[in-house]
C-alpha cells in the first residue's frame, strides 16, 4: 500500500521544476549574489509547496478514500514529505552553489541514515506498522530538510559581506 499512497522522493522533486539545480548554478557563477538569489526564490518555494501539497492531497484522497483507516492515516502523514523534500532540495542547492561540500554531503545523507537507524529500531522492537514507517519517513525528511535549509541560510553572507566580495571581484577584473 505504501507505494500507492506515498509521494516518492523523485516524484516530489518534479515539483521543484529544476529550480534547485538552477539555484546551484547561479550561486556558483555569482557568489557575490547568493543572498539575493536565495531570497528571490523564497516565494517560489512557498508557491511550489502549496501546489505540490494540493496535488498530493487530491491524489491521496482519490487513491486512499476506500482503503483501511491505517492506510488513510499513513496517506495523511505523507503530506509532511513535500515540505521536507523541498526544504532539503533548496538547502542543498545553496550549500552546493557556495561550494560548502562537507555540509552538503553530510546533510544530503542525514535523512537517509536517520531513516535506516529508525527502521532498525522499529524492527528490533517488533513495532512495525505502515503508519509508524510513514511517520518515521516523514519525520526524518521534514526535520532533515529544514535543518539543511536553516543551516544553509544561516551561512549566507551578510549584505555588507556580499558588497565587499563584489568590490573585490570588480577590482580584480579592472586590474587586468
């Protein structure tokens, strides 16, 4: 049942419309504009999240309406996946564009590692259920995604730092 009711990582990423990849490219190309680039996409991310949420909720309502209550509950919990996946995508895009690869690689695999650890704990404790696995999957993606996004945003340079970088780059170009 879980395959029928859950939005998979790849399906949710379609909802980003390639913006994290574009964000990475432009941040790497114009490092002095990272704050402007990141903030200009905040409203887009919010709109994408709303659109993905509506589409997922409609799909889940159509698919899970006649399923047992545990499947419907798991479907409802899966609505927490897109915010985490989108936050992770945008957070990682900022980190990769800034060439902060240690943080990028650590935060990229953190939700998967947390999920594997959680699954082992669930199996060892013999507490398996569809709802529990969906809650675990949703929680690690939601928490991991927002940690990645907050970490990347906290690492953005201030406007003064961006201006100083821009001035240094301009001076370097003018020297040639």
